[in-house]
């Protein structure tokens, strides 16, 4: 089941893919295994076509927002996690922790 996670902040949040580990910089699309390819993509709330910001939720009061969706983020108490789910959670928690410290 795909989960959607939205984060809002008064400060700009980085958007990008985090967690990718290619075999080398010369081969950015080649990975040793599925775990090295596992990543989360954080997408901001800026529509480049209309050059405007939109809100992922009416409950957010901050302008800067990112969205993450992934089908490997473990739902609490549903099942035991595997290495890929653990990596996804580590990426998410690291992202939040780094942004909290930066602010």
C-alpha cells in the first residue's frame, strides 16, 4: 500500500532523491542491488508551468512543502520490516532531522 507523507515548513525544504547509491559517479543509473537503488524522492509544492505554489493540505499554514510517496514505508504494527523498509525510514528520519537542525 502506498503511503503519502507531507511535510510543511516556514523555510524552503530541499527537493531531490535521497538514498541512491550507484556503483560509481560514471554510472549513475547502475546499482549493485535493489537496496542500493532504494530511495525516496521529495517533491516540492511549486508548479513550474503556472509558476505558483499550491498546498498539499488545507491544514498547512506554511508555504514550503514537500511530498513523499512510497509503497515500502512500513505501516506501524502491520508486519516486520525488511532492509528496504528500514532504509526508507532511515532516509525519512534523516531528512527531517537535518532540516530541524538547519532551522
